[in-house]
C-alpha cells in the first residue's frame, strides 16, 4: 500500500480481523435473537398477560445502556467460568465473545418479538378459520398460512434488529471483544480520525449490506420453490456460526494475550510487550480499551496473560488502602497482595510514574496565584474541573477532596483528548491530567503541587497472570523492560500517538521507544 497514508494503511491492515470478528458476533447474536424471539412472540400471543410481561421485559432491557449491559455480563460469566473450572476442570473465557453475544442477543429481541406479534395478530381471522376448516392443526396453520402472510412485518423487525446489533457491537471492545469498535475507541483516544472514520464507515456499510441481504432472503422466502434452498442456506450458515462461536468461546486465541486500558500510553506499552514477544518468535494479541475493574479480573482469571497497571490504582481501588507508604514498601506490599490473593506476579516497575495530577493553563494559574492544590482549594467553588470517565468515582478523588476541602462549581466528565483541549480553550479551569502525558507540555499547562501527598504514587507495574507466573518465555521477554523506561521517554511516546500532526501508530511509537531504551541498563 505504498501510496497510502501510513495511518490508513495500518487501519486497512486490521480490517479483515476486525470485520471478521464483528460479522461473527453480529450474525450469531441475530440468529440467537431470532431463535429466542419467535417462541416468545407465540407465547405473547397466547394470552394478554403473557404478552404484556414479555414485551414489557424486552422494552426494559432496551432502556439499559449498552455499555452497562455488556459490562454486567462479564462478572456473571466469570463466576460461572470459575465454577465450571472447579467442578469439571474445564474453563471457558468470560471475556470478549460471550458477554458481547448475550448482551447483543437481548438487544435484538424487542424489535423481532414486537413485529412478530404485530404480523401474526394482523392475519385476517377468516383466513385462520379457513385453515382450521381445511383440517389444519394449529402448527400447520402457523407454518403454512400465518407465518408466510406475516413474513414482511416479521422481516422488518429482523432487519431493524440487524442494524441495531451491528451498531451496538462496536461497543463490545471494552469487554475484550474484537470488533470494528477497536477502530473507534482507539481512534478517539489517540485523535486518529482515520481510524474512527474507517470504523464508522465499515460498520455502516456492513449494516446496509446485511439489510439488503435480509431483503433478498425475504424475497426468496415468498417463493415456494425457493424455500428448500433458503432453509438449507440458513441451516448451513447457522452451523458455520456455531463452529465460530465454539472457537471464539472455548478455543481462545493463539499465543499470549496482552491487556490494555483505554488511553494512549496503554496502547504503546501493550504494543511494546507484543513486539518483545515477537522478537522471541512468540505470537501475541492485544485486548485493548478494557476498564480498570475488568482488566484485573481478566488477569487473575487467566483471560489475559499480562498487562501494565499502576501502583496507586491497585493500592486504592483493589486493596482499598488509604494509608501512605514509601514507594518501595508500597510496591512490595502490592506484590505480596497479588501473589497471596490471586497467585499473580508483579514482575516489577517500568521506571516511570503516571499519577493523577491537577493541571491548569499556565496563564490562568499565574493570574489566580495558584501553585498548589492548597492554593486551588481557596477558590475551587468558583471553578470548573474536567476529568476522565473514572476519576470522580475513584477513591483518589475522594481523598484529594477531603484532604484539601475541594468543592468545585462543576465536575465535567469527558474523553481525555477533549479534556486537554477543554482546559486549553477555557471550557474548564482545571483538569485531572496524567503526569506522563506529553499533552501537558504541548498545551502549555502547569501541574499543581500536592503538598499533603493525598494522591499515592502511580508507578507503572507489570502484572502477570497466575497461569503465566512461571512462564520463562513471557518473563524473559518482559524482564528487559523493568526499570528501563524513564518518564521523559514515555511522555515522548505518548505524545507521538496523540498529537495532531505527524502522528504515529502505537506500534510505531513502541518501536521507537524500544530503540531509545534498549541500551545499557540505567544506573541507580
């Protein structure tokens, strides 16, 4: 792809993987939704009370935000996965395909059930009487008379459900399912609008293609001579999808699985780990955009093999500690906690810290005479603060507010890329920035001192799952990274993937970062 923009070439290189996974997930959810919806529609027609309950329940499910429903299925499936392993010794993956499949199936039910009920209810009663008069059983009447007459209305529901499922499937990325959403989530975090565009266009074209395909199937279904071929084609597609579902749920992915959270630094570090494994001829795949709560559970359950977390996150969110220890003591306590509670290994710290810091535009801070969080507290009631989606619900934020008496006029949540622009443009006065983010310098921001040390250290640490804790290949590939990444190198790599011009992909930034740090081990 010599003449293409490197970012476009990189996006198109991932298209077969992302599109294939998206098609498998969407088609499986749609077929499963149809299989559930038809019996539910018949049950709804059997009595008014049953109909109200079924349609009401399906409508309530539609009101649950997609991301929330997807996230809820992961801990439920994780419980059953652990139970299955305890009882039988076998384990299925609770991350990725299964939670996405179940959530999308539920989302597909309402339009199909509603249209099936509407279509069958609309059949002329005289036609039903004629069918019974001809000696047909109830099933024969449904199959041979009522369903064919109601088919256009039913198919309209199926086509609506298909568009809904394909669109919602892009939100399955945060629970570890590869989809076209990988383009969108990563693109938004790195300001790679080519990725975002490719993901959106591909999803839209897929939805249009499937809608046309279903329209063609509807035409075939109305022709009696074509029905056998249609049934055979649908059955063959169903068997192929079943095989794909089994492979996705139980087969796992080849090689090592690397986890990553949903911001540029995590993409770079995950790519760096992937490249170190490739250097020793081992395959690896990355599951990115995982939330903080999901990713640690995924590691301890064996759904991912390794990822980079931060000592402050583990200390406050998972160990529920609010006391302060010296940095090395804290790291030792975290290592002991991971090993004793989960059998996981903390391999070590990478050498830099990515802490939450409060940041302001320099001219604004100078005008207000603010140098520290204590200075900020005196006028916080007049100011607006912006933060990412997690910070205002985290223990660190509660500790910071309590330590300094912070009480902002407004708290606004937003994507980190918009957060930095918001403070630079004056939309907010303060943001909860990340200390290793190169955009602090790019946007001319200053970070405020934390004299009470309300926020704990946030050393980047490498965690390894219980099943890989004694894997010499993985440990050997990761060990050269421990203590080797200084903060200034990490900031440069982070900026390289998030700046507006001459932007690099996370993989390219990771290669440059390795070149920078692969010299002699730093002293001290």
